[in-house]
């Protein structure tokens, strides 16, 4: 079974090859209230941490990462490592209603 360190290592290795931003990620990043840059995504991947691991995701093993973007704002990135690239599935600014104060734990509905 994979732990967070294993997936983090694979994510960062895939990111060294190439990033592939899936259409959903691009739409979410370009929402006017978000405007998340590719530079911010790279920052999350390079310096962030895995907060949820999805080994059985239908899109392939993926994870949710938390990192900081411009002005130190929190950013969540869902990504999946592939042989030739890192797939960026989605990215968003986590909301305080859905997430704990450190944005690492989901709040109960």
C-alpha cells in the first residue's frame, strides 16, 4: 500500500517531465473569483503536501495537494502521475465551510 510520501515522490518525478492541464482544471483555474496561475500550480506541486491520497481513483492513482499561491493563499490541486506527464485534474481555493482551518481536513457536512 502506498503512503503519502510514495505518491508525493511520483508526483514530483512526473512533474519534472511535463504538466498536462486537463480541461476541467483550466476551467476551474480561470474562474474570475479564483484566477489560479500555472506558476501557482507548480509552486503547490514543488512545495506543497499531500492531504488526501486516492489510490483507487477511476482516472488512475491521484491525490489532493495543499500549497500556497500568490499572497500566501491556500490552493488545492488534484493531480495524477502518469508515465510521461503529471495530469492536473482540478485546482481550487479551499473554502472555510468545507475545510478545517488548516485546509487539510474536510469538515463534516
